[in-house]
């Protein structure tokens, strides 16, 4: 059974930091690109950060560049998102995603999400 379980969400003050973690099971973790998405009320889901299978390449949304860092540990099947200098507009449900695209198909798995609220 495929599972992506997020943890680490909560309330943080503007300018603060928070670390999210996603633990994966039920699939071959190292074959999948891993991403964090977020969705705020009334807004579309957006890609926050993505890290490749080797962990050597990462991409970030312009809105979080220089503030957030994504990392993965294929030994532990985890992907983390370190968030710093946080802003109220970072408030959203953050979701972990696993994706593998081959010539034959594309497979996506999603976690349930964890709430992050940035407020004083």
C-alpha cells in the first residue's frame, strides 16, 4: 500500500522557520522525483519545490527561492522541506508528491497534506 505521510506543520510567526517531513512507503522511493506542493484556500495547487531521484538537482517556485530548501534521504525514504523567513502568504496546506514518468505512463502519489499557518 502506497503511503506518503507528511508531518511538521503548524503555526509559525512571520520571519520564522518550520521543517516539514514526508515519509514514503509502498513504492520504490529512489525511482521517483519528489515534490512539495501547497494549496491555499481559494487558490490553485502550486509546486513549491521538486528534487530529482539522485537528490542532486532541485527546482523552486520563484516565491520561495532563497527561503526554502528541499532534501531527500533515500535510505530513510523521506523528503524534507526546510522553510525559513516565512511570510503570511506561505500559509497553505502543504502536500507531498511522488512522480515517475516513463515512456509508457506517468505515476503520481499524493499525501494527505499538513497545514502551515504563518501569523502573528
